[in-house]
């Protein structure tokens, strides 16, 4: 009975026509050969990590958990680590002394899966295309977790390369931190040096002006001069009053000539002192204009220096706070069984796709023949 059934099935397969053979039988037989004989076992090693920073907020579940311990997710560094792992630089570091090429080009690997199996793909770009198929980094935006997956043909190679890539991702984040801190502090230090030089220049210019003009502060000195003029004016008024009284009451008084001389001397002194305060190019009012400009420049430079020094201190504190850390959640595992290829699923998928293609093409051909008739 079974023999008759098998014989009937074989007759139907043979009579199905070349289309069935091309779309179903041959692909399925090739799939059986590949997955059953030729395909090498693939071992997967996974690791999970997050990149976190003390001062960047996060609203995800894991982010809130990390935030409760004083840390938050560092978005920029996450993408930097992800892109570096998938970069040519990472492959170049991983392939030191041809370690990656030798591991994936071993004779024990199937010719269909082996790197450079024909010996004609020895360029670095060929290795990089192969590398992209074996390394995968996925970023979960909801939890901010990066999952690094390495596919290899031995369990030790899978874990070894996963561990190495994880170390390089950590080094990349650390390098970004160091460069960011140095750039921030270097820029602030340059501002401090510039402000300090400007403050020194304005202080020297102010001191030179004081020495050249012989005044310390024209405004204060003018105030003293005005006080002296006020006293002289009071004395002048008193002497003039006394002189008028003597002229009125005792025109022949011997004090009148001396009072007249005294009044004239006081008036001359007032004119001289007033000229020193205002009215000439060397007066205190004229000197005060340039002095005020130099003084304002000096005060502004000192405030700028104080602000730059405060900014430098803030930059140092900010640099200490802005460090990002790679925190491993799951260490690279050593797989004890090959998870790929999924042989039975691959064969069944080939069979199903072949049957679908055969059905569609059969209907198309039948329609074409019917239309022709």
C-alpha cells in the first residue's frame, strides 16, 4: 500500500511539468542539501549594555532606575558607540594580525559560509561586507539598552569577538569623554588668559597715564581744587566786605592798600585754581575724559577676567559631571549550542515559497494560454 502511494506521488511529481521542478523540486532539494549537509553551525554570543551620564535626564523605565542611582542615559554617546562597533575602524582593530579573517576563513567552515572561500576576495572592503553580516548592534529606544550580537562558527570565537567589541565601545566612550573635557577646559583657560592679558594691559595704560599727567584721580583732585576755590572765594568776599567798610568809614585808613593787595592776590589765585580745574587742555576736566576711558577699560577688563575665571571653574565642574559610563547589563555569553541555521525552518520556507511561486506562475501561464486560444 505504501509502495503504491509513493509510486503514485512520484508519478504526479514527474508529470507535474518542468515549471514544478524549477520552482519547487530543485530549490527544495538544494535547500535540503545546504541545510542538511553543507551549512555550518553558527553560534551566537550576546551582550547588553547602556551608556549613562550623571546629568542627562531620562523618562524610560530603565532610565528612571538608573536616575535613582544618580545617573541618566547619554544619548550622543550611545549612537557613537553603536556606530563605532559597526565601523571599519572597529573591524581593523578586531582584525589585528588577521585574527578575524583567520577565524571566519577556517577550513572547517562550509565553503558557502566561509570568508574568501574562493581566494578572490582578499580586500579589506570584502572583509568589511562580510563583517557587517556577522555583527549586529540594536538599540532599544524605550529602555536605552544596546544589544550586541556576534555570529561565529565556534562558541569561543563568538564570545571572544563580542568581548573585544564591547571593550572597544567602552574605550570609544572614554575617548569622547576625555576629548570633551579637555576641549571644554582648554577653551575656558584660553578665555582666562586673554582676559588676564587685557586686564594687565589696561592697568599698565592707566598707570602710565597717571605718571605722565602727574595725577592719580582727576575727579578727586578736581574736588579738592573746588573746595580750595570755595574757601578762597569765602576769604575774598570777607576781604572785599572789609575793604568797602573801611573805604566808607575811614578812607584814610592805612589798612586799605594792604587789603586791596590781598583782594587782588586772592582773585588771581582763584583764577589760577579755576584754570587748573577747567578751561584749558591741561585742566583736570580735560584730563578726566581720557582718564575715565582708561579707568572704564580697566574696570571692564577686571570684570571680564573675574567672569572668565568663574567660567573656568564652572567648566571644570561641568567636565567632572559630564562623564559618560558604559555599564554592562549582560556579559558576553559562551553559547553551548548552535542557534543557526534553523535547518528545518529553512527547508520548509523554501518549499512553501516554491509552492507559492509555482501556483502563481501556473495561473499566469494558464491565463495566457486561454487568452491565446
